[in-house]
C-alpha cells in the first residue's frame, strides 16, 4: 500500500508516530494510500528548521522571490494534467474540475509575481525639519496554512503563494483526505528554486493542528474549512497572540426575481448547485424564487435539467457532471439530512436517495436532490449539507427574499438574477455577505481581488489573495529618521554645522 509522509527541509521524511489515516478512492470506496499523521514533536521540529531557513529567505530581495513564483507558474502549467489526475483520484471531482482547481490556484501564484510592487512601503519626505518617515512591510517569520479537502490545489496555493512571496516560511497542514497534490506542489516549488525549509508540508490531524496553534514560533495561521473548526482555530490562535484568518462554511442563496431570464437562472442553478457534487464553499444551496409564479416556472425548468445530470467517476470522461462525495461519512451525512428534510415537511421534487452506479456500488456517489417548499426552521435550510442537494424556499416579495439571505448565519456568497438594475444595485449594497453575484451564480473574485465571507463564514481580519493577502502575511514597521543637516536654508553648505 502506498504511504504518504511529510515534506521537510526539501525532502520526503518518514513519519514516526505509527498513526495513519486512510486515503480513499471515492469512486470505488477503496483505500488507496495510508497517510502518516505527525506528532507534536515532529511538527515542532519542522517549525524550528523553517525558522532557521526563513532568516535568509526573508532578506532575499523580493524580485528574486518573485522569480521563484514565475518558474513555479511554468511548472504548474507543465504538470497540470498530472496534478489534476492525482487530485481527481483522491477527491473524486471530474478531470475538468480538477484542472480548474489547479488553475484558480495558479492564478494567485501569477499575482504573487507582483510581490516587489505589493511589498513597497510608504515614504514621507520632510515630515518635520530634517525628518523623514517611512513604513516598510516585513515578513512575519514562520506562518501556517491549514486547508480543507475540497480544493486540495487551489487553497494551499492561495496560502503558500502570498506567504512565501512576502518572505515567510510556511508550515502547510493539508487535509487528510487528499494529501498527494500538496506534496507535489512542494516538490515543484523546490524545482522552481525555493530554498529548502521554506515550505514544510506536515501531514496530520488535530494533534498537529493543535501543535501549530500552541507554537510560540508560528506568527500567523491561515485556515479554511468548516465553521466550528474555523472558530476553534481562531480562538486558540488568538490565545497565543497569533494573527489568524479563518474561513468557514456557507449556505449561499440565489434570489430569482420575477423578471429574471428563467432559462439562464435554471442553468446557473444546476451548475452552481450540483457541480463538484455541491462540495464547494461557493455552491448555491438555496434557491429563492420571488413570487409563486416564478417558483412554479423555475421548478418546472429545473427538474428535467437535474434529471439529466450525469454522475460518475472522473475516468468516465469529460461529460460527467459530477463525481462522488469525498467519504462514506459525508455520503451518510447527506442522506441523513435529506431524510430530515422529508420528515420536517419539505417537498422532495427530485429524489436521488436510491441512486446507484453499476460497477461502482461501493463508491461514495450521491444522486441529485431538489427540495421545494423549504422553510427557515428546517435543518436542511439551517445546515451546510455540502452535497448535491438544492433547497427552494419561496419568498413572497423581494424584501422577504433579501431578508432570508441576510438573516442566515452564514455569509460567504450570494447571487441575484434579475433584469432590474435598481434591484440588483440595492441587493449588492445592502446584503451582509462577502461575495455577491449579479446574474453570476458563483461570484468567485479573481486573484487580484480578494476572497472572503462575512458572519460565520469568516473569522478574523483581511481576506484571502489579492492585496489583502500581502497585508496579512506582512507587518508594518515605521521608521522616523533625522539626519543633522549641513545645508543652510537657501542651499549653501555650512561645514561648521556638521561639526
Ligand atoms: P474541516 O473543517 O473538516 O477540515 C479543515 C482542516 O481542519 C483540515 O486540515 C483538517 O485536518 C482540520 N481539522 C478537522 N477537524 C479538526 C479538529 N477537530 N481540530 C483541529 N483541526 C481539525 O473541513 P473540510 O471538511 O476539509 O472542508 C469542507 C469545509 O470547508 C466546508 O464547510 C466548506 O464550506 C469549507 N470551505 C470554506 C471555504 C471558504 O473560503 N470559506 C473554502 C473551501 C471550503
């Protein structure tokens, strides 16, 4: 059986804990690898050697660090298919989706090539008589990234790109579910010229996460995952004075106004609700049609589209719409929540409960589900299901629709479909949610903007990627300097004044 260990000081290092996690092939349900889980002592040793390596890297000129990123982009493009294959086989997502996962991470590395510009400080000439003042952005030292299973290339790249380009060393603790791609990224970075020790990949579970949180050396933690863990990490990181940004779960609403193009809205809902088996933090999981007529027409358009979805393994070709969910536990949790929806009175319009795929009976496939007449008190509305389940909640008018999205505890993404510029503008201005789409169902900001949710979808300050990432991974030092001047007012040099 293949074993996956750690990447420390520029080489693969065997774990010593004797503890392992199973890595599955979600399409077949088989264990395909064993992942070593680090001890606190292993984590601490990786941090110590990262701290030593960071001293030289932090004072390397930013242009040289940017050149490593430039080369890294070339290597990511060269190995795109290899990375996507490894990603699909452990995560289960389709091959085009896996390439998209790498691509959206790669775009942030491209952005990081601009590090010299992004790290420039500020300067005030003659802040007082003979006094100048300047601010510089310096790296924090050793920082940590703790990442989820659903984007095993993109999110580690979002973390490591800005952190390393800004001159930090990083301890990356990827998800236990799909650890191969982060290990491959570390090797590619070495090939791109990253000095050993600057990126350490420590595989592990709660033990290594807690060791990160309690480490007195680690200065900042960038986390992405579920909300309870995001909140836990935020609080425990703060207890040791770390800077923390912790992004959590989501329940993204899409409002469909009576004037919307309903074919466009239905197509968008199917892609955003069921793509990647609903395992996206920006997936739309709640459709909010405004008015009974809109709701009836929307459901009528959605049902045949959903029934046509092709569910299968990534190896079955690029026309597969979505693959299995990540684990058996995830599949069981989705089925449990679907049952709760039925028990609590929602109307299950498309029922995927009996879905099975010939030849893949032990795989973690879940059929598509569509609920209508969901109400805010139901568990399927309150909970992040993270599966191919779309809930429809009918709103009487626009105010009721926007109120639903605003009163939900999550605030990651949202969308409105309408032809009315006034409604769209009001929605974008008033909504208390971090990322907003207008006739765009998954409004993921590009690399040079920033990504982050509000409310229970994000704890801490500053967003991921874009200029915010460079602010998060640096701290500002401001210098006030006075030099005794020999220049007299009017410009004549007075040597005596220099004595
Ligand atoms: P998760 O919270 O289970 O795991 C995330 C990370 O935390 C992993 O590295 C894991 O090892 C670690 N972890 C898990 N349990 C822990 C514990 N008890 N103590 C310490 N560390 C622990 O999340 P997941 O299932 O891997 O990912 C899916 C979740 O991530 C969803 O909720 C999704 O919405 C969210 N997500 C959010 C964003 C965003 O930007 N807001 C992006 C992607 C995914």
